[in-house]
C-alpha cells in the first residue's frame, strides 16, 4: 500500500510531503514534487515528526491505573482513603489494586497502613503501591496469602512493605489479575500511548513485576491489533534462567527492571552514604557482584543486551564494576556491541560518565522524576540532602560526555506524557542540568530506537526508515513547539506505515 502525507511541516520546513510504501518512507521532499499514491492525506500545514518512543513502560500496571484506582492526585491521607473506599465499593470482587500515593506532602505526616486498608476491605486482599512502586501498603488478607512474608527483608507489621517483602506482595497481587482484566489493561495502555503520539514503547517485564505470561500476552496483543510497537525486555539474571525467555520470545534484551536496588522515595535505592532523613539506612543492594558479572558475561557472549535498574550511586557503581570485569575478560568491542543499559541512572559522577561512554552503554532516563521530585524543595532534598539532590539526573553531563540517552516515563510511576518528558528534560529543576531542546526530542524518538539496537542508520525520518510517524494538530514548526513548551495533540499516528486512528 502507498500513502502520501502532503502539505506537512517536517522539522522547521513547511510545504513538505512524505511518501510511505510497504511500511517504509519511500520519498521525502517538496509537496509540489510528490509522487502519486493510493491514498493521499492533506496535512494542511500540520507538524509531522518521528513518533515518540517511551523507553521504559509497565503496560499492565499502567492500564490498571488508567482503568482503576490512581492515587497520584491525592493531596492527603484522607483524600487517598476516600478514593480507595469509593473504588472498593465500585469493584466489589477480587483484589483491590491501586498505585500512586505519595505521603511526602500529606498534612497527616504518614502514609497508608494495613489498618487503614482493613477498615475498608475487611477480609479482601488489597495492594496499594507507593508512587515509585518500590514499596506498597497491603491488607491483612493479602499478607495471609504469602507464606513466610513476615520473615522477609522489608516486612513491617503495619503493612508497609519494602524490599523482598514488597516484591512478593506485588507478585501475589498481580498474579490474581484475571486474563480479561489484564488484556483490558494492556489495551488501555496501547490506546493511551497511540493517542499521545507514542509509536513504540519498551515493556520492562520480569518475574517480580507481572510475570512471563503477562509479557507474552502483551506482545501477542500488540502483534494482533494495530497500535504502538512493543519491544519486550525481561529482568531476570542469567543464572536463574533469564536468557531462556529472551530467546523464546525474541525479546529486545535481558534486563530493564532487573532490580539492583530500589527507589529514593522508599529509602531502598542503594547509596554510598546514608539517607539524610533516615541516617540508619543506605538502602540495599539486591545482588552479589559475582551474579551481575555472570549476567553481563552471558549476555555479552550471546550478543544480548543487558539492562539494570540502578538508581542509587552504590548500585550504579556495582553494575559498572561488573561490566568492567567483563570488559577485561571479553574486550571492550564485544561489550560495546551489546549497548548494555542502565535504567533510571539518577546518580553518576565523572567515572560513571567515562565508563559508560567507553563501553557504549545507554542511559535510559525519566525526566518526569526530576519534574516531580527534584529541585530545591522536592522529595529528593528530603531524602538526600541539598547537594546530592541537586546533582541527580545530570542529563546535560551525560549528553556532553557522549553517553547515549533514551527518554521514558516508567509508567505508571509517572504518566505517559512524551511532550511533558521532553520539556522536563530541557527545563531541569537544577540549572545547567537540562538538555538542549532538539537533543531532548531526539532522545525521545531516535534515542529509543538506538537504545533497543533497532535504529535506522540514516535516522528515523530518512528514506528507507520504518514509517513510525506522528502528525500533530499544530501549524508551528518543531523549533517553536520546543521553545514554547507546547504540547500539541496528536492528530494521527503511523506505525510501520499503518495508520492508527483517523489521520484526516
């Protein structure tokens, strides 16, 4: 099939046209010179860009949040409890699932407890994830379903769970989601992404997230129905059989949310120095370095991309120590060829920058984290103190050091919002740490394909590149959209040349 998008603004050039044949860009030039096509769509001067790529998503959890209990907007414990009570009444059967609560600004000065949940649901299981999804409050009924949880690291009798206890509770909670509910949630995420001009996202699966069946189901759904392309990752160590599923499902990599530590908000990110507001803890590393070395070695020898969730500086240094040992053993070229990834990468010094550049590693980052929790008065200052907090998410340093960047949301931790992520990367809460506007846009489009080792050599808007394109309801050129911090609505999306929705 041939399709011509005519009278569009490409970058800062109006009056352009793009021809798409068999899913790829076949021609790009002045509209007056455009070839014929079976279908012609008049752009009326609208902006045409590469579709966005969200480099870090959890589709089922995001969809459950979109369709169910989303506590991100709750400004107090009382508001969160009112929303929880209303949702439990509207959905009288099954496990109550919710996400997004954040107690750091609540006037009550505390988060949800097991007693709070039990007073609403009684003997019904409930799981309410904190905003960073690295801790949660659960009901007694859910605790009772998990053998041995009271002896796990991170267990607390008030039902606020962290570390291993939280991972076990999340597995139990999401394991109770039925097939129909799971599929509806995944469809909701795919539809929401398409409506925002996201042509592809990297799904970060793992045994501690939603399980192999969930990931396989999502990939099958995305292949069956028109919508964003889903590139799957599986976060499980090679020594535990993690590479088997990567090969079986043809995944993009073995990593993503391979949890080397947790998150600042839950005091579980692994730090070299104690937390400012809890000097009794530095968080926790979850794996022995030898296990990470084995994983990096196995991935590198197989030509598979490895990835690691590492937020605190201790976790970042542990992963890079492991990569360095494999570099010594197998050589830097073999490691560079794999483009191993660090997910989130909020703390990094000069040594980290130098090693990542030398070893061809990718930084998968979430600018909305800085927008939500960075700056002089954000949660990061409370957790880390001013100096460490203002040094987090150094996007400019990463870019200037030549480290490849890919932007994402970590949805449902922060919402799917690609224009918001681009602008947050530019308007960093720490002066001097933001990206240049076109660099930020590139990191949220081309950067996502590069991170997945699936980029087109001449770029995403070159002849021969797959036609992953977004048409925006604005007549402004891209430079104006970026400089004004605009968020144009998506008029239409092409994924592999297939229109998603109505382009007219």
